[in-house]
C-alpha cells in the first residue's frame, strides 16, 4: 500500500520569475548552474539569450521571463540556468532555462494539483500542466515539452551544433565523461 502511494508522488524543481513561483517536473531537469557568461547569437528571437559552454558543448539558453511573456528582469546573484532535456517527436534537445532563482525540490501528489485555469485567448495555457500550492502560494507547473514550437527547437539544435553537439544523449555524455576521466 505504501509503494502504491509513493508512485503517485511527483517531484518538481521550483523556481521564481518575478514574484511568481513556477515548477518543472524533476525528470526533465539535468542540472542547475550559476549564471555564467552567455554568448549572444545575432538574429535570434529576443527570448533566446544565446549559448553557454557546458563541458565543451554549446547549449542554447532561453530567458524564461521573455518566453512566458513577462518583462525582462535584471540578472542578480540568484539568477540561475536550469539545464533541461526537452523531448519532441522522439528526439531530445538540451537547453538552458534562465530563471530569477531556484528554490527547492518539492513533492506534490496528483490530488493536490489542479488543472490549469481557463483564462481566455490572451494567455496560452497549453504549456501549463496545472497549479499546485505550497503554503498560501500557488505554483504554476510548466510542461517544458510544450513551451517551444518545432521551429524554436530546430533553432536550438542548430545553435547547439555550434559547439559540437550538445544534444548528445545523457548516456552517451556520461560515457564520454567517464572515458575522459579515465587515466591514459
């Protein structure tokens, strides 16, 4: 009975954009990085901040405030880049999501998550999985696999190609890292 209850618990990484709290399914998160130097790429959409060098690979970074239609914020000591793995049509793309701050990993059971509210045509709620609650605050749970269009993901793959293939599968990357660490 306990095992049955545990499999219905979902873990989410919570982060902030402005005063709002958002969450991503922990299964899509590879790592969290401190803000590092981002190289701007000309002729990309405003929400595309550029690319970072992640262990020799170019990883595109998206400003989540701009992508979600919020105003651009100032980078602070709390600004982080969440490295996420996005699945689209059976392929995975590695991207960085620039957020104001990362809070914690938070567990929510499915019965505590409400469906996304209907807000009319002005707001695209397609990418919102639901609304959770922590104490008296709402948490907007984002479906990272639905935030980007096919064209945006294609552009991200192209940008990643600048550094030699950041879209490498996690198992391949781990094997490559182990091989590099092995003594010659």
